[in-house]
C-alpha cells in the first residue's frame, strides 16, 4: 500500500525548491540533477496517478510514463511554477491518455465470472488494506471537484495556492472545496462508527 501521509509544509517547500532547481539544472544537461529531480518527486507522482487511475497495477507504468514525458519536454520547463505542479499536470494527462486508450480497447476475459475472479485476485489481509479500501470508498462519495482539491492538498501535499494554480480556480474556491470535503468525510466517518 502506498503511504498517503504528506510531508510537513516546511519539508514540502524545501523539496519543491530543490526539485525545481534540479529540473532547471537537468534542463541545462546535468544528468545527476535529472536523477535527483526524479527521486524527489517520484512518490508524489505515484500517489497521484494511483488515485486518478484507480488501478494499483498500472500506477508504476503511469509514473514511468509521466517522468518519460517530463524528461522529454524538460527543455520547455521555465520554472514559473514549481516542478511538482508542472509534473502533476503531466501525470494528469498521462492518466487521461491511458484511460482513453483502455476505453477504446476491448477487454477479453476467459473466466466465466470475470468480476469474481478479479475480486479474488486482489490482495487481502495486508496491514491497512481494509482502511485503504474504506478511504477510497469514502473519497468516491465526494464530488470530483472536492475530491481533487482534497487529494491535492491533503494527500499529495500541495499548498492551497499551488492547488489553485493546478486546478485553475481561486484559492478561496480550493479552501471551500477542501473544507466541505472534510465536513462530508467527517460526517460519513461518524455515521460509520455509530453502526
């Protein structure tokens, strides 16, 4: 299971500044800086694409695709936004492209009941597995706008300002969406514990 605990704001700001500097150095042709850039942001991209795709099996492939795209277009990165924000926008497009390709491709299952076969193949009994499934179920109850704002700020760890830039909306809108998402999730957790 992928950790969903974000780093502290100070740590995140330091990582963002370093990653942006490494991206700019890699743009100038420094292979060591490119390695540091990938290592600094790999976990954030992996968490983000895992949630967006909903498929833990392909998350690593999508993360690799994101970094391949980023390194291929690094010459266009100017550092106007943090490298993390730039990279997450590339990740979002990589997941969208993957979902479009998957939707266009027919799926063939040789099992009589493919849904049961798929569910039986999923890992069970892992520490935190049931909590992770419950969290995903709760997140699915949120509207797409609230869920994305909540994930970007609370899971990925972007500041409200960075999330606003990424989502293309005012900071107040992001704050409102996160606040409402917290209220909905808190109510659902209280209801579940009352059962």
